C-alpha cells in the first residue's frame, strides 16, 4: 500500500519532532547531572566536618596541656572521696530516730590499708556515740569510717574504712619544700556537695601562716588561686605530675565562697604527722611536761605554766607551776620565754619549736621567774605537753 504524499510528509514531520524532543531531554538530563555534580562538589569543599562520638577522635583535637590535665584528673579522681558526717536525733514526740546531716568535705586515699586523710574540722562534729562518718568513692560506693587519729593543731585527721584493695588507690606523695610561686596546681574535691570537681590554678604564695582549729599556727602553708570552696576541705592539691603537694584546708573570703585565695597544708608536714596519727592517734611530739595556760593575756608574753606533769622533764628540772597561797591569791608560775635562744611568745611558738626536736633531747629553757630570767636545762619526754 502506498502512502499518499501528504501522509508521508506528516510521518516524516512526526519523526523529526520525536528526534528533537529526545535530544533535548537528554541534554537537559546531562546539564542537570552536571549542575548537581558541581553543587555536590561545592558542598563537600565547604561543609563543616562532623566529629564522631569517639574519644580517640576527640582527643586528637585537644592540645597537649588539655590532654595532660585530663590524664591527671582521670588518674587521681578514683583516689578522692566525698566525706559526710551525720548525727543521730530522736524526735521528742514520736521517739523516732533519724540521721541529721552535720557536714561534708573531701578526703583522699593514703594507703592500701584503708586510711583516708582529711581535715580535722571536716569530721570534728562526729563526737557523740551514734554519730556516723561515711566515705563515698567515685563509683558511688559508700563505706562507714571511724576516726583513728586526729591533730587539731594541724587540722588533720585520719579515717579508717574496711574496703577492698582494688578500690583503694593511694595518691602519689610528692614534696613541698621545693615548690615555686607560679607553678601549676590542681585541686580535686566536692565543693558544695558536687563530687569529683577539678579546679586549676598556680602556687600564688609560699610560707603563709594560718590558725588551725586547735588554736596553733600552721606554718609554711601553700597559697593557691585554684578555686577552693566549702566542701573542698580535706581534698588533695596536686602538682602537674599528679603528686600530692598539699591538703586543701581553708579559703580567705568575706562571703565564705571562692575569692581567689585558698590555703593548703604542705605535704611535708602531712608526711610527718600521718604515721603518728595512724600509730598513736595523735602526733607523738617531744614535750616538756607542763600544762600550759592557753588563753589570751596582755600581761604575759610567753607560756605560763599552769601545772606540772608528774615524772616529766619539767618536774625533774624544778620548774614551778601556778598556784594559790593560803589566802586564795594566785601566784604565777614560771613563764617560758625561750628555748635554745629561740624566742617563745605564745603557746603556738612552743608547739612549733618543740616539733624540731626528738624525745630525749636536752634543751635550754629560758623562763621568767619572779620577774627575773633563769636558764634551766630540760630533757624532753613524750605524752602530755
């Protein structure tokens, strides 16, 4: 069958239109793909990389100082504990017994035997029978503790807990005599009850003196600007190697919160005191054998002897105590004003001076007797001051 010329022309026209439309469609797809590729490439070149939740990737983005601080905290934190004291109270009407929180603070593991070091003022409220001291570790396990040694004049106390050895991780002990102003410090504790808190700073000053709760000056105290708040007391102050250099004990602040000045008991003093606290329950310092007057008096510069310990060095040396005459009038005893040419003006001076000697040492004691200075040799003993 032959097509008419008109029909043949129409078919050719339809074929040409189809070919044109198909080519245009392919060109559009090609351009679209090209545009999409360009856009995709631009997005890839300008996109902000997303860091996956992977510690190894995150740590690669930290600088050396940050990584060192993180390692220090992760190593020391398991050794730091949260200390709480509670008292037993009976309701007057119901007669029910409840535990009342008394105080909180920090501490740290001293050895594998379960000894915990803290400040005396953190646990001093737990005095009555039934009062309780609890020690909480980083894993939130809590252990009952007892006070086995205390030194109010150093604001130190040693607690004992019965915990498994794998939980007890002692902090490495450093030295404080070679500290320098400006070196880094790290404080870990539980300020305001917020456990496992790290603050950083520097040694701001050395050789400070603060008064302990026992009324005796603590010498060579470390001053730091690492934030120390209520609840930090008893926690460790570390150097950049993660070694213990002090025990955080006090802050200087009109408001009671952090004001840039904190104080720590130097670790050299802690190393001397703790073995005695563990063995004897108190510091076994050499003594003269007197009962001193520990009050304030504008008339007395020195240490007034109120009583003499029987069998002590003072009794053997013939020192005199304060007494009353037959009419009830007070007759002052000897007043200690010097030891081996060192001036003694207060009870604190006497305590700190005697710490430099050992029991059995003989010292020259300068006393004021009847308004005259007298030198007496005394052999130091142990026990009562």
